[in-house]
C-alpha cells in the first residue's frame, strides 16, 4: 500500500482527501481479494467479484460468502 500511494504521489494523482479515500478503499479491496485468492487451496470461481473503480459507491470490505456444508 505504501508503494502504491507513493506512486500515486509521484505521478501527480490528486491529493485531496475525497480522492485519496476512494483510491485507498479501492486498493485495500483489491489487496484483500488478492490475499484471499492466493491462499493455498483457494477455490477460484468465474463469478468472484472484481474490484471496479467508482466514485461515491458505498461498499464495505469484501468478505467471502460462507461456503455451504457438503455431505
């Protein structure tokens, strides 16, 4: 995250709080998905959510849905 935000500074991305809040939220969501999906034994489906950039979207952090018990 620090490197991504430092890169945003370096390329001249806006530094206003609203933009940075949206950017950090997007980066945190994408990072969380990457960590979850890179775990050993992770089951990846084609219907998995993909972070999409957007202004004013109210979303919490991605939490995987509980898997149904089998058997």
